[in-house]
C-alpha cells in the first residue's frame, strides 16, 4: 500500500544513512532487546533497515529464530569481512527476515575470535582496521535508511569499530545502583576513548546521543529516585518514555520472539497493551531523532512542530 501510494518514509538519496549503535559497557541492560525491537519497529513504519549483530553472544540473532552455533557458520557473520581486507562488501552476510524491509547480519560464537585478531593487528600498527566495519556499512548503506548495530557489552576492538562506524548512539540504562554506576564508568571510558580516537584522526561523528531508562519497575522506591536523578543529569538526552519491565517481553523472549511478532498476548491484553505503549513510545522518540538527521524530513518535522 505504501509503495502504491508513494508514502514510504524513506530518506532521500542525498540524506545520510543513520547508523545507530545501541551500546553500554554492562551486559544485561536490555541492549539486544532494545536493538531488535527498534529495528522491527522501524521496519513496521516502512523504513529499510539492516540489523547487524556484532556480539558473539548472538542474542539479537537468537531472537530471529536462529540457533547461532548450529544454524550459522563463521562465514555467515561479520568475521570474514573483518579479517579479509580484499573483501569489499558486506552484501554476502545480509539475509532477509520475516519482517518486510528488515535484513539481518547474524552473529555466532566464532565472532569472538575477531576481537583478538583485530586487537593484535592494530597493535602491529594496522590502525586502519578500526574503520573496517564503517567501510562494510558504507558498501551496503545505499539500500537502507537505518542500520542498527548491536555491539558486545565491552569497549573491545569490535566495540571501538562500532563506535567509529556509528553516527548515533542509544544507551540503555536500568535505574539500579549497579547499572547506573556502571553506565557512569562507561561514559567516562567513552569520553577518554573518543578523545584518543580524535588524536589519531578516528573521531566518531555522533548526530545524537540518547539514554533509555530500561527494565524499569516503578514499584521500587529506589528506582523512582534513580529515575529522577537520571532526568536531572541527562535532561533532554533521556528518552521521555521509560521502557518498563514487562512479563510480555520476558515471555516473548522465552519463545525466541519479540512483542511485535506475537499474534496475541501471552499474559493478558492489558499487560500486552501497556508493553506496546512503552516500546512504541521509546522507539517513536528515537525515530524522530533519526528523521531529524535527514534534510528531506527536517522541514516536514518543523511544519509538524516536532523539531
């Protein structure tokens, strides 16, 4: 229908492809959950989306129904492209998904080997390897509006490559003391890392940075206090809608699915509807940030009072 009536919200050919990394130093913060739901939400809205799983734990890949170390080999992942300089395109690894307009580059445990290989080669003076992922994304970016990156929960060689390739950053932060302090350490390390990259001519160019309060349980008084602190510290950089902890997400994940692809509620209609409200609220705000990157969309956003 969108194709027939010319209402697909694609970027113009001269607009930059949005490469958004969903990144945090700590595991278990909802990074892969947010990455996959964001990619699927954007596909549902009609955008052309690529989701690149850069994490050898392959959580995002698993949510698309793969058993990573049985269904996939290392040749199906980023691994060959990162280690073979003669390869010029990531096209070999893209695979269609059951969402129209959404393609996936999967991961499996073998991708972990590339962490050591890239680090060792960079130590030998091959600094250009940090741009390798950016080169791969550039080779396929003309086919997509948005590329979502799900990196490992650490600032290793692949995460540095992700940071270099991205032009937008989304940081999920559960409002718990451990997760908040870990995020503070992540931001401090990120600041030092960006400064070091800038000194060597590899500074990332981020168009926006957004924090998402994830796994929120407002029945806990400490979480309420930390949410208020996050609103004070992060200001407008914090997505207004909190991504609340929901049994619907847990039950969908247990079925290797997402909330967007369930035919009906697993828990109850009320719980499902609340969960969709949170997910749509978070993803819609990030969608506005993405559209604001595109000159062809910015004028429309201003007319609508959204930018």
